[in-house]
C-alpha cells in the first residue's frame, strides 16, 4: 500500500524527482487504482456497477435524427432518450433542446438563479494529478490559512452580501485534516446560511462529523468516469483510487448530509460518455436517497499554473450547451451549477435555459479576498490559484446582471428551525 505522505513541491528532493519520473514513465511503479488503501471505507452499493456498465456500453454514434425527435417528443425522458440527446445526432436540434430545457427549468425552478462563492483555505496536496494546478509536484506558492485568517476572509465575503459559501482545500490530510476543515465550517456557520465543502473524499463517520460542524452539502468531482483514463491522469495519492472517489457522495448521504453534487471535469476524456455517467450517477442516487438535494456541475478544463497548453478536449460551448440541455430534460428536478470557468456571456445565456446556480466574487487563490474584494493589499502572504477563472464578476455585478436578464437572484432559501 502507498503511504499517505506530503511532498513539498517547492523543495523537491532528488529522490522525489526520481519518484516523479518513475510514476510518469513506469506503470508498474503505480498503485493499482482499483484497490482500496488502508483506512478507506468500502460500502455495499450497486450504483457503481450500474453507471460504469451503462457508460461502457454507450455507442453514441448509433443514434439518428429519428431517435432525437422521438426523445424530444416524449413527456418523460428515459435513459435511452437521454443517450440520444447527448449524441452527435442531436447537435442540429440544439434550438429545440434549449426550448424544451427552458420549459422544464421554468416549471420546476421558476426564474430563480442561486448565487454562491468558493473559499479556498489551503492548497497543499498529496496527489499527482497531471491536469491540476495544485498537484504535489507543481512548483507553486503553498499556503494554509489559520483560523484567524479564515475568519477574516469570511468576514470580507459576508460583507459583500453573500449567504452561501463553498469551502475548498487541496487534497492533503497531512496539511488539512478533517478537524481543521470542521473548525473552518464552524466558523462559516457564523457568517453564512448555507455551507458546502469540496475536499478530499472521506469516510462516513468523518462526513457525519463535518455535518455536525455545520456542513449542508458535499461536492466531489469524479474528474472522469473512464477508469482507464482516470488511471493515466492520477499517478499518486489517495485520489488515485477510482472506486473510493466514486462512492464519496453516497457516503456523505449515508452520514446525513442534506445535499451532494456530482461532476466530471469535461475534456479529460470522451465528454459524451462522461456526461452520461455524471447524469446516471445523479439519477441512481436520486432514486436511492429521494430526500436528498442532488445537483450536477459541468466544469470544463481551464489553463493552470505551469501549463498554458491545457484546453478542453473537443468540448466547445456548443457541446457544453447540448450537455446542459440534455441534463435538464433528463433530470428536471436537479440543480445545475455553471462555474466561473465559463464566460460571462455563456453564463448569462445558460441560466435562462438550464442552469440554476452560478458562482460570483470568485477567487481560486488562497488568502486573497481582501485584495480582490477591496483593492487593499493584504498583510499576509497569498497562495497560488488552482486554475484561471473566466468570469470574475463580483456578487453585486452578478446580482445586477441576473436581474437585468429578467431572473430572480437568490442568496439563500433555506431556514433552520
């Protein structure tokens, strides 16, 4: 088994560099990505097999215009209809798909759009994921905020009017353990009505502890549901274990979390198959946990530090729009989040069709909200960002723009009793 250790990427030793090259060039040096590591909880669930089996059997080239028209004519979208809507045959029907998706969105969500912001509290990471700016071998400024610094960041964000926050860390238990994250969540409850986390996957008892600390929902990106591609992209660390990550959302729901979010990082592999698997993951979780609030995100690859060549693999805005419309038609009750990875114009348009939630006032760096929100130089150091954002609008600007589009921005609709 691979030990849980932290690599200081700013001062890589000769042995660490040797290990990096071994992992890149020698597949036998890597841990089996399908075998659980010590301490990883295994749950008995059939969702993994269902999703992976359907994804592997998905031949999207077999669908025709006849299949797409049939899918659009149905009142209820079946899994087979959904597969047709994701296929290349559906691309000429994007306008009809958008019209149907918009009707479903208005039927179940009205004209509301929810606003939130992320807060990165640490960027240390023990994983070697070759597409991520936080990966353990990347030479970036690493930082972990103290509780005082976290509270200061939260105070600045709360003053902007934001009521929902998503707390994120790099995936390092050594630097950002569960207790540290829990204490940050307790602070967040002082300033925000809704608290989410996007951290490394943990066991059910740890999710239960975080829920007791004030966490409402958990977001986990599977990155890609193609296990072979997943193995090629995740060379080191606990994140390398494919099934443990897959079951993270279900462990969170078993622990009592009110909501979860699923996603693939579109562009890492075949985006049509990843979109199918993401939606089916939600579909089966909805039926198994009907009380839960389950949502989908739809991020595409963005440029990262030390790698300006990384771009979404064949996932252009037209394809992304097709995916989002298909999501809405197939999963009419599901929340759909479009992040600041996408452009201002795209987000302004898609919230009127399929998306229900967008981020605002976004920073993916560490400890830099004071400088970004107020223009005042921070007294403390700042850590590097995970990726470059595309839409940097403030909460005030986003609220105004959504209102101008005829939408009703919502900061929070949940009351604790």
